[in-house]
């Protein structure tokens, strides 16, 4: 990549300094790294965030019709792999839980258990209306009105079911979120 | 496959079942399969004959479902003969005041989970079932039988899985 350009890609290099707000790049002092072609400076956190955001492994786990769209997204046409998204069959190896489907009251404790088995940092994506707020089964006799009642959700993808493009957009939003993590570790939020 | 007869002649199937079980009454409300109605007292014997008699040979229970009517509960069995593809529909009913039926698991073991589902959602109790527990509703659900038309979810909102955080 061209590191001598005027507009450094922000997500590689962390937050711009506060004095950069509202000023064009000509007014700012030329940063040291721009004199050294081929050398990138940044902090370790940016590097970790970059690595994490491009290797989000998700749990092989689907609970209703939305899982079909998740499978379609993982298959060759939409190809999750190009985002570094690899399905893992064990929650202990995963970073992301895609809740793809209706959360019934019977399933809810199992989902919470799966979430608790995931290693931190971990993220949750609610795929579809059901996982977001109950969707078509809102206030059903056996339906939890959204998976956010039992686990914290990072990204909501609406739709019934959402198209694979929508899921990909949700995943890209999640990558953006992961890249902007500032602290050394994402704090536990259970 | 080609020599296997696909037996869909409803009239012929009806005749054959009639020959061994004259006590069954026709149920005209079902049109896709020959349908019979049977009283719950003789249900198990009828099932055994349907499975074992050479004229019938319905050894496969394809579906067992429950229906809620205003004054009674129906249980419907769809059974098939895998040799010739013939199938019949058997219906029985139980009053809501005493929703008890003999379990079909003694005849078709595959009825096990189907009966648990009918018990769970409609409240039919199957006598002789090896493990009659709720299957779809969560453990400890005690607000009634949700597929009954008069079901009202009386649980207070906080019992309905409030935030456990
Ligand atoms: S949102 Fe629609 S497609 Fe997705 S699980 Fe619910 S009902 Fe199925």
C-alpha cells in the first residue's frame, strides 16, 4: 500500500490526533513515517484489531430459517471466507455468535450457555427479525422477544430473512467495530 | 422400483380395511386418504390389526397429530404400508373433561415424540407412554396447553424470561 499518500487509511493507524479535527492535511506537520517509505508505524492495538477483524471465526449454529441465509452466505456464491470468516464447531474456538433464527424459551438457556463458553473477546450478531426482537413471533407463547434479552448483541441485521448481502453488511459493520476497539482488551459485558 | 405397486386406489384400500375391521366408521371429512373414525376404547386393538393383518400391513406411522375442537380433542394417525404405498388416516377423539387415550407407542414406537408433542401443546394424556414429558415448551412451563384455542398466557411478564443479566 502507498504509505506516502496524504490521506493515511485511518483504520490501519488508529485514531487521528485531536488537533487534526477540522484541518486539512497540508496544515498539519508531516508525520515522521511519511519520510520513510515502506515503513508503517502504529500501535500494537491497531495491529491486533486489524488481525482480529479479519479473522472473525463464527459458530456453526443456526436455530431457524435465517440459518439458511447464513449457510448461503457461507457457501461459494457469497463466500464468507474472503472476510476471514471460518465456521468453527466449538464455541471455545469462536469469536462471533450469529444468532440465526427464532429464540424459543426452551432454547434460550442453551444459547446463553454457548455464549458463556466462547472465549473473549466475543461478539454477537442478531440475524433477522426473530433474533432482533421476536420478529413475526413477537410475544409468542414460547418466543423470547429478541436474543438481547439473554446475551449482549453487537450488530442487528433486520429482515425476514435478511439477504446474504445484508448479513455481509452486518459483518463489515462488525469488522469496523472491532477495528476501533481502543482498550487493550474488550471488557467483559456479561 | 418399477414393479413396486403404488397403491393409491382409495376405494380398494377402504374395502380391504373394512373386511378385517368392520367396526370402523367412515370419516368423510378427509379426502386425500381413506379415513376412519374409531372409539378410543378399542383403539389399541384396531391399531394392532391395522399393523399386522396381511390385508393392511400399515407398519409405518407417518404422522400423529392433535386437533382442538370446541368440545373435544381429536388425535389423527396417518399410517402407511411401505410395501405398496397404501395409506389410511385413523381418527379418534377424547372429551376435554377427560383427555386420555391409549398410547400408540406399543404398536409403533415412533409415536413416542409425536405423543409428547400432542401432550405438550394440547394436553392429551397418553396412557402407557414410556416417558410423557413436555417436549417443546421449556421445563417448568405450567401455564397450560398453548395450542388449545382457549389458551391465555397468564404468566406475569417477569416470568417470561426477563433479562437474566
Ligand atoms: S426472521 Fe424470518 S426468516 Fe429469520 S428466523 Fe425469523 S421467521 Fe425465520
